[in-house]
């Protein structure tokens, strides 16, 4: 008979990678509260509050707004399988890994997919989309707001103008932007959006908030065939989140407790203040990296504040530095994906992880790790960090 494993005792890592971010103490406490039934009157009230807070954080009045059971990729599939039928024409903007994934999900759902590509590390541009469209019309235009694989942030209103020219609904990936930079679905004319809980919301992975505009709901209602995924069919799940409370699946009750508290913390801080906090600490971190002699992948207005991608110098071993940070400082940062694998680091300062203490800890640890490989600092990194805060 095999021995019984010991009780879990996970290490208390400082999570400064591309996600998950550090779970806030308030959310951890909420996750441990007593479980009730998924149709308990208390829980039904929690569901209503989650929907209301999600609308505020998404910047929308969309009635069809709630979290799906699953990670951010489940949110992606939810948006696409509900809006796509065989033959649906879809244009996907690709400026990183998650645009590639959107295109693949759309193909698997039966769409006729055209892609518009820009160099990884750049925001998606209206010009690239229009060139790829070639004067054709499309049913959906799918773009990533905050591309987690590169740290690029795309401006959405110009892309809405492209969707209007194409006659398309606009679908937006907000996984790394919800609860961080400004997000305004209604003002930007976004028709369907999905997100995740494990980035700027500082909640563990496991839920995927989605929101559908009235136009997207109309498209869903006019489908000629059933949604290919029973589990992700919004026409069914909406009956559980709506007044009917019709059973669909057993909701992840304690995860919804966690999301409830995460959203509450966002609103207590205030969305503008939260966006400014992410910007301040990202600016300080970049100043420290520059003083170390490192360069950023994304420059200018297209930078995503919650996640910064940094070029690895040619004479430095990328994975070795990440391993050094984990072993010597208990800090996790991320490496590159796809063509950027082995070439960049991705450092997340998201949600509760976006703080001056974490900026300084990470900069000091990176300086030590670079020195361990013989790469000397080019300036006083902590002084560069302090100068940013002094001007704030």
C-alpha cells in the first residue's frame, strides 16, 4: 500500500510573471469561506453582485455579462463558438500568441478565417487589418487588447472603425487588461469580450468573465444551428445567470466568492486610480531595467503597463536568469513564447503585485542575476527607480 502524501504546503512565491499574479489576502480569505449550494439564496445574491461589478469593471451596461467556468481560454472559446457557424467570415489581428490562438479556435468552429499580421511587439494597426481585408466584408473582427506574449497594448477605437467598414462585430481579448489599464467596452463599441481572473484582478485562475452587446446577442439569437459546445452555449448558461436560475452546471462557488472580493477590491480602489498605479510602477520598473542596461520590447504608447517584456542580452542565458531568481529570491518571472522564446523576459506587475516594494525587489534580484552571468549594471538601478517615484 502506498503512503499517503503529506498535507499541501506550497511555497510562498512572489509571482511577477505573465500570470497568475499574487492573490490578494482579501481574495484568499474569501476563497476559504463556507461553501453553499449553487442555488442557495445567499449565492444567488452573490451572482447578481458579481454581474453588476463586472459591468462596471468592463465599462459596459451589457445585460449578458457574467463569468464562465474556466480559464481565460474558455472565455475565448465562449465568444467564438457562440458567434461562429460554418462559413462565418472572420478577420483576426495577430501581433502575438493569443491572436494566433483566436484564429485557430475560429477555424475549429468552422469559420473562414483571414489574418492580419504585424510584427510581434507592436500594437495591432487599422492599416494592417484593412490591407488584410482587401476590400471584403467580414462577420467578425477579432483582436487582442493586451497581448500577454509581448506586452503590447492596442488602441481600440480605430479598430472599431475598421469593423464598421467591414460590417463586422468586434470581439476583444481583455484577459490582461481587465482591472488594469482603462477598459471601456461600450464607449469603444466592443460587441463581445472575454477576460480572465488571474492577471490584474489578483484572483486565482478558473473563471472567464464575458460580455455580449445587444448586437452580439441578436447574432446569437439568429443562429441556424446549435452552438457546437453545449457547456459554453450562452443561450443555455444565460438562463442560469438570469431570472430563471435554470440549472446548467454546478457553479464553482468558492471561486465566485474569490471573484466577488477581487472585483470589490478593484472598485474600492477606483478604476482610474488603479490604472494610474499600474502605470507608475511599470514606469519605475522600466527605468530600473534601463539603468541595468536592458532594453524593452515595446516602446512608446503601445506599452502595456501590467506586463513589461524585456530583451535578453546576447551574452546572457535567459532561462538561467529566471532560474536564479526563483532559487535565490523566490521570484517568478516569465520567458518568451513562440518566436520570442529564449529571447525575452516577461515581468508582470499586476493587481496586488503592482507595488513599489515588488519593483525594487525584482530590480535588485535581476541585477544580482545578471552579475552572476558577468553582465554588469550600466547605472544605479535603484536610484533610477527612486527618481520615477520622486516625480509622481
